[in-house]
C-alpha cells in the first residue's frame, strides 16, 4: 500500500513538473500538459504530438483513458503509446478523470461505473468532445480521424464514446474494460477491438443482472460486447477463430469495409495492458509476446483506411475507379 501511494505521488509530481501550457506551445515530438474548463470543472490532459505533425498535414488523434483511480501519467507510462504514435504518425491525448485529489484516485463516469465521477454524474463524454474540438481547432489534428482506447474503466469509456449521440470518434479499442450497457445512442458503425487476458475471468461474465439489484455497476461480458457490436455494425453472426501459442483472435465475419469487430484474448494474461509497463508492483506481469499498443493503433488506422477507400470507390462509381 505504501509503495502504491508513493508511486501515485511521484506520478502527480511529474504532471506538475510538465506544467500547464497553451496549445500553441505543443511541439511535435514532445509531451505537454493542458487544462480546459468543461461543465464548470477544470479538466486536464497530456498531449503527445508525433514528429509527423511538423509536416503541416493533419494527423490522426487517439484518445487514451486511464484505469480506475489512476491518471494520465500512469496511462502514458503503462501503454507507451507515445512511441507507437511517433512511429505511425498519430497524436495521443491522455485524459485525466476527476476526484478529490488533482492527480490521484481519479475516476470516470462510464454510465454504469465507477466511483465519484459516476455518483456526481460528471459529463466525461463532453470533456472528451471538448478535447477533440480544441485540438482540431488549434493544432494539425484531423477531427475526422479520431479514435479512442483505454484500460479497464478507461476501456469502458472508449466504448461509451463509440455510442455517443453525436459521433466524434471513428473507432474504439477497449483493453480489459467491460462494456457499460447494451444500448447505443447512435446508429454510427465503427471498428471495435476488444482486448483481454484469458486470466481476467470477470470479463467473461455478464453482469447486466446487477441493474435490478440496486447496484449501479453492471456491464456486458466481452463475448456479449463482441456480439452486440457485430449486430450493430451489420456483421454476420458467425466468427472466425485463429489461435497461436500467445493469443486467440475472434473475428466477426461479413462486416462492412472498415467496420470489423474483433476480440483478442491474450494467453496467460491477467488484468493488465498486454505488452505494456507494469506500473504497480501488485499488478500481473504484462505479456512480452503481445504488444497491445501497436495492435490497437494498427487496427484503428488500418480500419479507417479501409473505410475511406471503400467510400472513395463507392463515390467514384463504375468506370471511374
């Protein structure tokens, strides 16, 4: 417990050392700390721009949400998405949840989970949308190529954004977070990737019965979430299963171009970001064989490219392709 508290305080100190800066000070290849006022609250996030942002063309943006009681710095260290973003040419915004302390014990209102953010009905969807709008206005960020990912409760947030009434993300990758609900406020179809460890057994269970037991937390199992998104996207009910020594990949068949739905189950993995950094000493060790950060990024970028090519071909019409 003492070690965990020390780690939280050190991470908070790192955030304060970065210092709040205006977005005009955000530089390609660097990470900067920024604040916004949304819904009467000061909200904060870390932003990492890739070197590609220096070229003058707009780059994709990945929103990344930390786990329950963690923060943006922990998420950045755990996932190492900065390295992947630099390599593949996308920006990463690591959002901070809310709590009594500025950088510790932060939570999200993922509709059915968790902590003070849910109890106080903090509008985290509005916060995420404000981050996207602000970055797209001030920096070379492409608002038509915005995606979301997250760990645990942060993964729940990524799927919540995918169901937002006014669409502002175009693909979601949930790592070790249950789906908050079985309804969507939008008909928008998008690529969805679900990543979990085979030892993270709670994610195999359907907790939707809790909604009838005066319990605010309820969620859909990972297989149930995959089937939901398959139906939502218009995929076939059947799936292909590919197995290796390191993982099992379940891919829904018959999905529209760029709207694939997949479930990646990492063998020998508990509740952790596969291939990431073990931030807390009590966490399981991340798999050294599966790099979730690269898999998430490539899935979202490749699906987006496929969807765009399909749309171009459809608009071109016969004889013009």
